[in-house]
């Protein structure tokens, strides 16, 4: 099993998701974020089994969880969770905005 790391931006995504859900359901906010983290960590078991995204640069994979996409890259020593993005968002744009902000690992 590969080690799994969450980028700074992915951790920000989790906090934003929790804040959004907490507006209407604080208890669910915590449990849902825990589920997203567990789903991200599970990518270390079979990192190449998810969908490889050829529509965005960076040799990225995505795994859907609920209405969100866990976006990650398989590196030699680890799986790096880059973003956790709502599926309705423009993935390429969100990743481009991240790169413009310097929001990598």
C-alpha cells in the first residue's frame, strides 16, 4: 500500500466542504469529511484503478465520492491528493486556478 498525502489545497477543500455542509447540518459535515478522507486514503491500496483524466494536465486520476471528485496523482513514493472538487465544477479550470495560486503540495 502506498502512502497517501493531502496537498494544502486538498485540505482547504475539505475545510470548505465542511463549512458549507455545516450551515445546514453540522453533524453531517464532520462525518462526511471523515468519509472523504477515508476515500482519499483508500487510493493508496489500488492507486491506478481509478479513471485517468486525459482532459487535464498532470497525469491525474479521479475517484467519485458522492457529488465530489477526489483528484490525485500517483508519484513514485506516494499518492498525492491534489483536490477534492464538487463534480459540477469545471475540473480543468479549478486545477488551473490552483496552479495560478501556487496551491500545490
